[in-house]
């Protein structure tokens, strides 16, 4: 089967050369020329590259990939279209995908039509302003992504990443706790080492985050994401963290020991956050059957500073949140009157970006920035 695939690929290359000689339609030519930097076809004719590509395809779960490509006619496949497929999947927009690849709207429409014909499936459907994948496209997402990454890295070699010259934008998935605690120090580091690099932060439910990491929409996830600890994800521990109680600096509770009796009698403000850390402590307190005197529920940690410093309300928060609030002044952090769980803040990345030079550089920088916090 693999030899058949490579014979078909060679035939396809010959057909493409004939097409170039005879002159193809302008739109079709735009697709191939504009994606030339990522083209899979440039040097495949050499015997050395044929051997390398054979090794690549053998390492990318070939049975799954072959089942899919058996359903289409390899002689009619332009491998550049896979790059277009991957870009639309990541951006959820034909326009944005075209902007990344340097293709016009007509060229992208032509490429999408060719993809739909090749796979005999609509592949993407519009809902609102987004182009979402069909079930077939979702099935193809991983094998196509793996083939693209493996060929870029193992055949043509990964493009070097120069942080001082790069204008790449990285997307990080984290809760608002992470945005307030860690993004400032990361931006300061980027300003010195990678002034052209920019960041975007998002937070999304577990399933959406996994999908975004698979498609490349999210480069890294930072937090206690226990649902990413298995499967197709790599991880690196950054910081172990516990929980404390924060009170106003001149609150009577700040003087003396915070006993269980005083803790339960106090008026509490709680944060209704989807952050995994708060889910952990809330479950623990329920197991202990602690009946807190909750007077206020808020949706974000960012409002706690003003609330706690201007009222007698107290709050149970991760120790890292307390550290940040203490730096702003007017807040004291007290040990909880019960044994609380701990959690580990980690950075996670999908296996498709494990060897990506830019992603690897960012991971090293983040790990380096967390070292002082881990030893504090």
C-alpha cells in the first residue's frame, strides 16, 4: 500500500509538471504558488527525499491515514490543498486562512471547492461568522496535521525560530488568575527578548480547549488542567500551589489565629470561576461539610481586591492569587483552619507542536520565569 501511495504521488507530480507546461487556470496557479513556502512537492523528486518521506508516513499512524486516502483518487490530489485545509481548520475562517497563506478570496474558494471534491464531503459549514468542520473534517484533522508537521520538520527541516526577529503570535489558554499573575512577567520578558512577538489569551471549556489545541488555535495551556494529563498532550510542571484565606489588613480576623469557629462565623465572598483550582477547593470543603456564611458571589478574582479591602468579607483563594493581591496592599493572607489540597500549575501542549521551534522556545521561557516563584 505504501509503495502504491508513493507511485501515485510521483504520477501526481508528473501531472502537475504537465499542467504547468500547458498552463493552468490563474486561480489554481495562485494556490500552488502562494503556498510555495510550505509546498510538499518541491524536492520530492530526489531519491533521498523519497526515502525520508517514506519514513515520515510510516511514523504517522499510516493505517488511519491510508484508510482515509483510499477513499479519494490520489492522482487528482494537490498536496498543497492539505495546507489550505489545515489553515481553514485552525482559523475557522476562509478569509483569515487566506491571509495567513497569502491567497486571495477567489483562490481560497477554488481550493476549498477542490478539497470538497477530493474528499467528497462539504468539510466545513458556516455558522454565524465561523466555518466549522464536518464530522469527516474532524476525522481528517489529526492525520493531516501530523503529516504537515512531520514533513515540515523531518523532511524539509523545521524553520529556525529567531525570537529577536519573529512577529509570531502565540495563543495561551488560561483562567483570569493566570492572566493577572503570570502574563505581566511574560510580557516583560518578551519585550526584551522578542519585541515582535505578541500574545493572545483565551479561556474555554475542556472539550473546546482540546479541540483548539488539536487544530493549533491554542499553542499552550497553563493551569491545573487535569483533563489534559493523558493522551496526545505533553506537560511540564511549573509551580505547586495551595490555598489561603485573604482578609482586609485591619480586619479583626487578621489578629490572632484563624480558628475554625472564627472562619465559619465570618462573612464570605466566593468566586464562581470555572478555574480548575476553585473547583478543587470547593469540592474539598463540601466533603468536609463546611457550611460557609456566603454573602457575596462574584465571577472574577479581579474584583476581590476592592471588595475585601473595603468590607469585612473574607475569601478562600489560591495562594498565588493572595500573593498578587498582597502586592497591591491592604490584604493579609492567613492559613486555613483545615488541611487543604494542593495542585500543580503546568504548561500543556499538543504533540503536533512538540518539536515546533517557536513553541519550544516559548515553553523554555515560561519555565524559566516560573523558577523564582517555585522556590519562593
